[in-house]
């Protein structure tokens, strides 16, 4: 069973920074232990537990056990010795499609007293999926979740399987910050305060909007919104030194960002940014604009950040106060030193050395990338053409054109995800990936043929 980049890097990040040790949870069989040199000395990376399927997030319990989510829809407890429990009962059904599934989980800051957890997942809805947040009480003695309740559901156009966001952080006052992606195909909605796409929300533990949220009482605005203009936020952490909220966000091809989140601010997507579309086409009007925030740091090319944590342990005193993030591209653990709001990439630790890529692998990767990129360009042109035609179409023709546009956007999202995977520096093209790439290119050709 293949490791998934999201789960592997996220688990590595959390374990390395929060548990003040270094180990991995991996899918499939137990991997080899490895050592790395770093600015804090030698790091020994050990496989702590194996057999989890697409692990996505973990939350430590007071007794050093941890809750782990598996993207297909299971939640397990991992013992201090690395043993996996059976899946917990009463976990809600998730929409395990594309990037969706059972995603983040955190324990309440009063967990020792109330046994409360919060988790985030992709929920099936008519015609697609959306992000949902739930609360429950962990009854580990009986292996289940009690008093499970959905406290928040994202409103707006549905996702075809991409950009759910779904990171949670709890502030000192008990309120929850939750990231909500813009579902990839609806990037402009990140600027629309009338829905939750491309937003970072702030809710109480029961899911309601706190009365001091910035858009409470504004006509046409969702009261849960704390900030907007986001793409797909995949890291969220509160700086213990000052309480500031830091967020990591995926750009398109280039333009991944770290942002310090402030109340009511607009972070620019897709109006400003530093990347380009997967097709190579221009997305942004500029890299800066009045009324829109600049990132504390950005990356070109992308590192594909996943997870975030400030280090406060004792094992690595040189790293105290550093901000860590996983990086899917290259499978790295990235450390950033924080000086006020100025960041410096201090060290990058390779967490998963892989078998050397052969010439045959490189040749296949190049061929597949070229084919998928070509299909992306053709689909992007078709998207722009259909959008223009819909704007001027008679009323009886517009529905047919919109149906075609929906088909184009679905193929576009699938191609973009495959292209992103192929661009990761250490990706080895498996038979499944090759088949998926070829099928996506064929689907693009079929859709383009049908609308001509």
C-alpha cells in the first residue's frame, strides 16, 4: 500500500515538533530508520507505527497516546508503543474523493476534564462535497465517539474533490479557527463574503459565530468569516509567544505562502499572488494591491506546505520558537526562524529518502508531464471560451453551455491534481499514476471533442 504524501509529512511534522522526539507513522510495512545531520545535531528518524492508510493528522492525548485520522474515513488511537486500535465507532461518513475525506483532528484545551475533540472532514452533498466540522467526546474505553455533532457546514458552491482546507486551531479563549479552501474551480469566490469558500473562519465550540467577529451584522456577509482571499490553507498554528495566528497556504504553480492572519483582512487570492496557473497562464492582476495583505514569506517554486507547529520542546533548545511545516514537494520538514514577522528558512530536513530514480522513471515522468500539461492548456482555453460564450448566449443556449463548462472544470481539476503530483521532485511514476494520467488526458480529449 502506497504512502500518501499528505499523511506522511503531516505526521512527521507533528511528531517531530510536538512530541520532542522524531519518528514517523507510515502506511504499509515498517520502513527503515534513518539519521540526518541538522543545525541541532544528529536527528534519528524512526518508524513509530505502521499500517495506517493515508494518515492525515494526529492529536496527542495526555497519556502520550495519539488520535490519528485516516483519509478514507477512519479514526484510530495509537498507543505509546505504536500499536493501532481498531477504528473508532460513530465517526460520521466522509466523502473520500480526490483530496477529501477525514482530515484534521484536535483535542479541546480542557480535554483532560471533558474528553472533547474537534475534527474536520469532507462531507458529501448533492452534486459534490463541502467541509464540515464536528465535535464529539472520546470514549476510548468503549472504542467510540459519543455525543457526536456537526457544528459547522461550509456554504457555497460544492467541491468536485479539491481544496477543502480543513485545518483547525483553538485559541486561548476556546474559540476555533478553521481553514476553508475555495474548491479549486471557484477561485473568485475567495473574494465573496457571501459564502465560505476561500475563507478562514472563527467559531465557538458549539459552531456559532462569536459576536466580535469582523463581519457580524454586515449585510450579505457570513458572520463566521475571520479573514478571506485564501486558496487552500494547509497549515495553521498559534504562536505561543504572542498568540498570533500563522497560516500556510498552497499557491498554484508557485506562490505558496505563509501569512500572519489578522481580523477581517483580505489575503488577496486570486487577485494578487506570486504563481501562475497549472497551464502556465496568468492568474493574478499583480503581486500587490491596496487593501490586500502581503505574505510573511512565499515560495517559487512551490513546496506544497502541509501542517504547521511552533516548537516549544526541550530536546532541541536551538530550535525553540521556530515554526515548522511539512513540505509535500520533496518530502521535507522545513524550519523557519521567526523574528517578529520576518521569516528565514533556517534548515530543511529530508524526511523520506527514496530509491534512486532510474532513467526509465525520469523518461516516463517527463512524457506524462508533457501530455498532462498539454491537456491542461487545451482545457484552460476551452474554459475561457465557454465562459465568454455563456456571457453572450441566448437564454435557451446558456444551460447547455454551463453543463459543458461543468464537465470542463471537472476534467481540469483532475488534470491539475495529477500534474501537481508529477511535478513533485521525488515522484516515481507508478503503473496507477501512469494509468490515471493517460485516462485524464483521454477524458480531456473526449470533453473537448464533445463541445466543438
